[in-house]
């Protein structure tokens, strides 16, 4: 069983490159364009997520956002970026599917259902020094 899993993992890049070459031949777009555009997109997504992760961590430390929600969202985007960096159309489609899934959007969907409003406690405050 171990060798079957190892064979699948080792065969995926080969099958992915074969599908990419066939897809490039079918569309008339060079193979290097499919691989290069996806790789640049993966690096840009990874760079953007690095700065966004810092902002989410600071927001979680201040109590403005859940730490687990930020980690799951960040992990999903990093995994998608790594799949975009891998050469091949199949891995790119999996990465785009991973980015398109509505994972971890609980409060945003609830707010959209209420007309874009979050429940907030209104009040006045003043600072005492």
C-alpha cells in the first residue's frame, strides 16, 4: 500500500506535464506560456499572502479576528500558490478550485444574508486617565 501511494505521488508530475503538453498542442499556446504564467501567478499569490498573514496575525493578537480562521484561510492560499508553481494544467486547475471554494467565510455570509450588517453593540464611551 505504501508503494502504491508513492507511485501515485511520483506519477502525478509526469501525468500533469503530459496533460499540459497535450492541452498546449490542442489550444495552440506554447507550453512555456502555460507553465510561466501560472508560476508567476503562484509567486505573486505567495508574496501577497505573506504580507496578508502578518496583518491577520496582528488582528488576531488584538482580538479583532479569529486566529484559526486566519490560519485556515492562509494555509489554503499558500497551498494554492504551491500548486500554481508546480508545472502543469491539472495542478493549476486544482489550485483555482481551491481558491474558488467558499471555505472559511462564515461571518461574511451571515452578514450578507442580513443585508451587509454585522451585529454590533452601539454605545458611547470616554477615556478615563
